[in-house]
């Protein structure tokens, strides 16, 4: 049995002899026309390229002339000053200081709270830089709307991201910025205390530790095991700083007393029992 699909396929491709000759004649005519058109196109193309080359030469010539125009230092300074003034004026016009309504501030705060959640997801996924970028953008909006609470929280979150990135100085600065907006924000104080301990700044860390206990006892309890160690290291650091300061004062005192044939060895300091010292002159030394 003949396959009808194959028959139809062959019939679609079939051409009789007369039709074939007719098509060949038309094809030859089309080729001749195409050759004529191609020749005309090439001529047009050459004309355009020539015109383009002439235009480029003229532009280069104009640029060269502009480049080498004599220009004194005074004129350059005046031009620079004029440009700066224009830039400043346009910047002020483009970014005028606007006063936000309470409703607008509320909308911005809601947006910040929602976006903080997204940044938190980035942080949990270990994408600390992306989270940090988000907090920076949100902080601009918070400052614009004068949202102190959000500024405090966002700066604290920035510090946590910087800490994860091992950028401890920036982290510490962010925690301090957070406390500028709210000195009683216990989370920022706690993170600052832990970072100071890591940076071996025990004296300030211990002061933060004691203050945290009065602000948020529950949070403080999580780190109460640090109390003994922090207290001990802070005392050592305090003594070291005191000795260094007294050593510098002694050197300065000796340089002055030396002009009179004296030194601080001629003076004896004894504790007075009230947190201070009494000074006695000893001529035998």
C-alpha cells in the first residue's frame, strides 16, 4: 500500500519541465538585477565612507584646535571656581532639604522594619556583605526620617556584620554609633563589651560589663562567667597604664628638677589612705 504521507511530500517538491524552465528564466533575470543593485550599493558605500572620513578629519582638527588653546592659570582657576559654584547650586536645587510628615515617617519606618527582616535572612545565610549594604541603605532613610530607634538598631546590625567580616575597628565604631542614638541599648553595649574583650581592651570592657548588669540583667547573665577574668585583666591593665603614666611624669619631672640639682628620688610618695598620696622631701637621696 502506498504511503499517502510520502506521496504528498513528493508532490509538494515536484516541478514539471516547463515550470522549471520558467523558474530558471526568472532566476537569471533576478540575478542580473541583483548584480546591478550590488554595484550601486558598493558605489554608495564608497561615497559614504569618503564622507565619513572627511567628517572625522574635521572633528579631529576641531578637537586639536580646542586642545591647544592658550589658557592661563588664572583663567583656569576662575573656570574651576565657576564650575564648582554651578555644581553646588545645581546640587542644592536637585536635592532640596524636605520636611517629612509624620505619615511619611511612619511609612519609611515600616519599610525599614520589613527590609531589616530580609537583611537578617542574608546574614543567616552568611551573606554578610549583602546584609551590610542593605543596612547602609536603610540607615540613610532612617536618618532622613530622623528615626533614632531605627538608626540605633541598624548601626548595631552593621557592627555585627563587620565583626563577622573580621573588620573589628569598623565594628566597634558602629556599636559606638548605635549607643550615640540610645546609650541604654543593651544589645549594642553587650556587643561592644565582647569586642573590646577580643581586642584586649579590658578596662573599658569591664566598665561596659558592669553597666550591662544594671541595664539588662537577663542578657548579662549569659556572660556572667566573664566577670572574674575581666575584673582581673582590667586591674592588671589599669596598673600597667598607671605605671606608664607615672613613668612619663617622672621623666618630665626629672628633666625640670635636674636644672636645680634635684630629682624625684628626693621625694617620697606614700598612700594617705584616702585614695591619694602624700609627698615628703628626703634630702638624703
